[in-house]
C-alpha cells in the first residue's frame, strides 16, 4: 500500500512528473513530507496542497468496517474461526482452539513438548473439515532440525487410526506438509517474505515456525551493543509479515 | 488587511513574483483587482482570480479572529472554560478506582496515553472504552460512537461481544432498580447490535496507512458527528522497526500528535493511544520506560502506565494536569475491566441532580 505509485492515486500527469523530478514517486514519499515542503515541491497553494494530501491519503488508507460487520462475517463461518487442538480443556481456555487469522506463540523450557505439539497440529490441519481440521497444506519452517517424519506418521496412525487406515492416506497427508529447513535469520526472513505465493498455490492452511528463538539467539549476542536493535528489527519485520499473512488468508500461524 | 504578502498561503512561485513586482500588503492586492494583477505580473486572469480569492479568505479569517468571533477563535476566559469542563462528560472505565484517579474517567478533548508491557491489558481497556463511550446519558455515559484504529491486529470481536453484553446487562440492572422512564427508553436502543455497529474499525498495516488515516479523520468525523472516542491501538508498533532515519520518525510522530490534538479539540472527543514499553539500560540496572523516546512523552496530556506486581495488575497515573500521581489495582474478568473488589452496583453510574452525566468528585481515600 505504501509503495503505491502516485500515478495510481489519481493525481494529474504533470503533477506526477513534477514530483518525480524531486524523487517523489510513491505515496510513502508524499506523505512523509511536511506541508511547507509539499508546497515548495508542487508549487501549489496551501489549500490545494491539503486537498492533494487528502486525495493521496484516500488512496492509501484502509477500509472502514464496523465491529458488527466483523462479527457477522465470523458468525457466518464459525468452523473456520478456530483450529481445534482436540485437547478439550485447552480448547475451552482458548475459546475454541488455535485462532485463525492471528499469531499464536508457544513457549516453554526445553523438553516440554513444543515440537510435539507442532507436529500434532500439522496433522490436525490436514484432516478434512468434518473431523475438525482445515483440509489444507501445512508450511513447516524448521530451524532446529527437530522435525521427524517418522514421528509424524506415528502420531497420525495412533491418534486417528480409523482415518489413516491405509498407507495411501498417510502419504497424502505427508505430501501436504511442506518442510523448509532454515538455519540463519536471513534465510528465515527471506522464506517468510516468499510465503505469500506459496500459500495461494499450495492452498496452505497452517504455518508453523519452530522455533523463532533458537535462530535469533544463535546469531545475535545481546551483550554486543548494536545487536539489540538489529535483532528487534529482524523480529519486528518477521512478525509484521506473518501477521499480514495470517490476517489476509485467515490461517493460524 | 495590512498583512504582508510574503505570509499569504499562495504558491511559492506566485508569491515570489508578487514580492518582486513590489506588492507589500494584502490590501494592495485586493485593490488592484484580477485584471490589473494579471497584467502586472504576467499570469492568466483565472490564476489571478484564484489568488485573490485565497487572499480574501485569509483576510476574512483574520478579521473574524480579531473581532472575537465564536467558532474560529481560540480565545475565551477561564470562567467559560470552567463551565465547559464541568458540563463535559467522562468516559467511564467500569473500574471505579481507575475512574477515581483519572478524576471521573477518560476526559474528552484530551489525549490519554496507556503504556504497558505486552499482555497487561491495554487492548482490553481500549475495547472496554469503545463500548463504554456508547452508554446513554441517563446512565452516566456520553452516548457517543467510537473509532478504533488498530495497528497490531489484536482486536477480537468475540471479546468485544463479551464486554458489550456485560455492559448492557449492567445497565438493565440499573434500569430495573430505578424504573425511570428515560432509562427504559434508552435501553431500547442500547443493544449488542447497536453497540457493535457504532464501533468503526480501521486496520492499518504500516505507518503510511496510519498517517493517511489520520489525515482523512477530520472528513470522516464530519460525516459521523456522534463520534466521541478515537482509539489508536499500538501507535508504537509501526514506528519501531524499519526506521533508519530517527529525525523523520520524530517529525512524523510530532505531526501525528498535533493533528490528533486538533481533532480532539475541534470535535470534542477523547483520543486514547496505547504505547509499548522499551528497556532503558542504565549503569547498573535496566528499567522499563515507554517507547518512542522522550519527545513523544510531551504528546499526551494524561499518561497511564500499566504494570505487573507479582500476579496483580497495577495502573499508575504518571502524568496528568489535574490529578495527583497514584497507583491502583485492577482486574480483567470475563466481563471486561473491573475493580479488584466488585463495587456497589448503583453508586458508580448515577450522578447528582445538577448534571446526570458527571460523577461527583470524591476525596482521595488514601
């Protein structure tokens, strides 16, 4: 949205050319300037500049929705609002399960079962909707190399023996879990950025990242001065892209 | 009328030409007329007419200001302000201890900032306020609508449904206890659907969308004149990452704060912002301080800091022009924001006979 070119914001052609001479081509550049600078650059009066500002803002601003519309939309499709974890007490506390459309974080000391939970949730997501799943593919970003495919098949076979009764069904499930092994912060970030197209093409319904902390702690030593800012930069950027993906496609992350 | 040409809000090139041609005051410009102006400076007649219209608008604005006109002027006596403030309502938070330290609740025409660590209850309070602003006047509210600008994506409709249901039940209990005509009439329109449909939600993904939305807010507010609360949940989030140029960030934040103050004053509404905490590393220890730097601290009029103390949530009033600094405990229940001990039902919301909306100022208990 921010990188939208001014031409598409319906400004006149000559105005766009004039602005591009000052290196202002996107809405972001336009909105970052103060009013006086805008007057100088566009050569227009104060009132006209305010009108232009409003025009450009309208091109970038988000759409309005009332809370009521949001509620109606969610109530129309109640099953798609949560991914049930099949642990009844956990589901009750979470108001239905892992929420679709937002980030959920699982933290614990080592050995408590985070990776096991991630594997189980991946299995659940591939189940059809009638069994409480999301009937879709899973993207699993593994930074600790802790994912074990054998364990995946073991969980699926023992938990849902009636569904995974044939080998074919097992293969179908394993085929829809896409595993990516990333070992550095940079590659994790690049992978997250490239997820948008994959989600659409592979019909992904769940993204799991196991784990964010390990790769960050390996690379950024907090005792060194500049690293703290860089680390929070990396985390914040990753978080905002993941939030955008979760909301845009209404999938749990 | 004696205004200098150089200070008029015309296009810079035009201004330079006028000054070069020898015009000094706005009066001279008006006397010359559009045809004469176009001949002297060498611009088209339409441009000259446009320029003269701008000048005339400016001079009228000046005249109205000096004559002490009602709407545009910013000058009035302290007595008028006192009367205005006493007649103004507050937005209650349903936690009477918090309302007490704020002097009645969240004030209109002021910016209130809520800072806190993640998970302490800032978004909960914002959702509570978005529901509370709609309480009808006979129950002690301001009967307004709410604009919710979300940058973090933590707005959950299901939670707002819970809070709104509890609020409606609370008002129903009061109406049953008092059985007054206007209470029952107000209850007919105060329902879950009406509450939800009067919360206007905007989801801004980065700082450009936030800036654009704030530029467009005045137009939106003139269409929806009943809005009495603007919540920006997470003003720090889009500005904290990906900003190499810190001076640009400070400038944008200051511009944002100024615009919000203008909006709060012009449309008589309350602005509530939530901020994150950051760690300041001192010589021997590190402390949690509100994010966005020292200069942002001047933007808000009232500052509340939420923090934990073992497992109890505390709210501290950190900065306020009229109340003293104090700390209270609060609770977040399934009904929303509440006191630690549930207060008596009827006392909080009813007001005195003087003004049904304003709650009586009580002395500090401690």
